[in-house]
C-alpha cells in the first residue's frame, strides 16, 4: 500500500508566514524554514491520510522529502 500526501505551507500552515514554502523577511540570499513547520506538515499529512480512509494500522514507515541542499536531523530533544 502507498499513500502520497503533500502540504502547501503557504495555504495550509499560514501561521508560519511563508512565501513559496520559505520564511519571508530573511536577509538577501538566505532561505530558512522553521523546523516546527515540518512537524506540523507531517501531522497534517497524517490527518489527511486518516481522513482519506487509508488503513493507518498498516503503516510501517514514512518518507519525507522537500529540503534542497541541506538536512537537519532532530532527535527527541530537538
């Protein structure tokens, strides 16, 4: 089974004030996003998945992509 979900940060998480998924107001040449936004996006995809009727009990792993030229790994302590 496979479920593909997506989140439009600008429309679905407006509290982060993004433009094309990037936080606005940074200095020229700097693009940043709040890692809490990624967590909220994953939670939103889980909500959409459950609402779609997908059998959640069969989920064994998830994959998340969207970052470009960088990776931020966070453990349970942030």
